[in-house]
DNA sequence: TGTTTCTCAACACTGATTGTAGATAAGGCA
DNA sequence: TGCCTTATCTACAATCAGTGTTGAGAAACA
C-alpha cells in the first residue's frame, strides 16, 4: 500500500474525493500487519475520529481494494480480512483458535498441477493457508492441559 | 464417508438416533463430488422427502463432521461447503465465477516452512486453493469476448 | 462564489447460519 | 406390542457480516 499522501493523490487522480474520514482510514491501515477486519479498522479509526461510520469504512476499504492498494482475503475466520501488503507475494498463517493472521513470506515453487489433474479448469492463482495455533493460543492450550 | 448402512450403525453406536431424515441425508451425500452447501443438500433431500427442514440438514451435517465422516470447507464462496471425501488427502480447484469446487488429488510435498518463518505458530495443516475458471465458465467467457 | 457531483451516516435490508421450544418419534425394556 | 425416556424435528425468531437507500453535507472545479 502507498503512503497516506500518495493515496490522497491516487484517489484524486481517479476522480475520487479525499475526505477526512478516508485519510483517517489511510493512516490506520499504514503499517498494519494484523490483516484487520472492517470492524477492526472501524474500531481503530474511531480512536482518531469518534463519529466515523462502519459503512464509510467498508466503502473506503472496497475503494482501496479496487485500486489494488490492499487485498481482501476470506480465510475462513468469519469476516473478510484486509491486507495492505500487496507488494510482496506471500501466504498466510491462520490461528484456528483466535483467528490471528500473519504473513508467511516464502516461495513454494512446486505448485504445478500434474497434467490432466486440473479437470479443465483455467487456473489463475494458488493460495496456501497454514492453519494452526498462534504463540499466545499455544501458551493457553498448554496451561489448560497441565 | 461410510455407506448409509454403516453410518446408521455409527450413529447408533454414538448414542444418536437414526431418523428417516438423517438417512435421507446420508443417501444424498453418498457419492456427491460437488462439495455441496447446506442449502444444496437441502434441495436434494427435499426431492426425496418434501418436508425436511433446512435446520435438520445443518444439524446432521454438523453431526457427520463431528464424527469425521465429512469435512466442512470455507473456500470463500459465501457458504460453507461439505466434502464427503475424507479418505484421500487432496486440495481444491475453485471457480471464481460460479463457485464450483472440484477435488485436486495431487501431493505437493514441499510445503515445509523455512526455519523461523513460522513466527512461533504451531502449524497443523496446509490447504492449497487453486482459483480459476471451470470449463463451463471458461466457455462462456470465450463467447463473450468474441 | 456557485454548481455539480461525490460522499457521509443513519437506517433498513439481505442471506447464511444459529437459537428456542413445543410437538414428535426413536430406541430400550417389560 | 405398548410404554417411557430422551433425543430429534420443525417452525419461527434471532444473529451477524455485509449491502442498498437516501437526504444532508462537503469536495472539486470553473
Ligand atoms: Mn498478508
Ligand atoms: Mn474435496
Ligand atoms: Zn491464536
Ligand atoms: Zn464456473
């Protein structure tokens, strides 16, 4: 994702208006590695601007996704997650207990589908999702089993 | 997934009652390779038993998943999909246009996470989702672009 | 500054899934 | 078989993430 300043110019260049709410959301997303849900972005934005509505957050997240500045991910945690890291290709670690999502920057070169196994699909992308327990949930699982 | 007869015994052995509705759902799932949603299972079940309720379908699908006879998949198509194929490990092809899901039976052995890249996660499983266009949607996309 | 067009925020709505509770039926036993 | 206990079934209401609508308000641009 670009910086808030660059996003301001990008929005103007695309005929979108730049409002205080949108700039607030730009700042909130800047450097956020947690893959926040719309709700989480709203909570963080509210700390800077009490009256911002959840709908506005959704709108702006969709605008950013449309411009390719963030990506939206459905990782099975019950809510769409948004990812400002669109510059390096990566996969994801998902905690099956608390839903935490972390980047896994690693190349897995051998995702070639064997001949004939693609059943006629025209395959455009492959995502790998690693599911497990994050350090925090691992810790509490340990304590429970003692 | 076991056969309807075996599932009947399994349910009884687990203290669950075997009803005509449940057996109807067993039959519907038997050999279904489409990874149906609960709604799709309900539609198919209704053809054999007009009055079966959607809630009963959800309940039975959850029971089967709890017993390990089917698995439930969230592949980002908007609905949970159910998979009676729990016997051979496989990955999935998902059509990004119509949501069709197909098995991809192929081993991708090199999914080892590089040392230190797991961020302390205890990784239990890795799923690969291949997204693209199914043969039918590919065909209609072709016709549109001519 | 005035005009146009986009955006804001409140509200109602959707669609998948879950919760509730009384009616009903399964399974065990005499 | 007939009764009893208990799980299950159905209809209905509720939830929850996300979307559609609309009048008020603000940005862009001349
Ligand atoms: Mn990411
Ligand atoms: Mn499958
Ligand atoms: Zn966790
Ligand atoms: Zn398709």
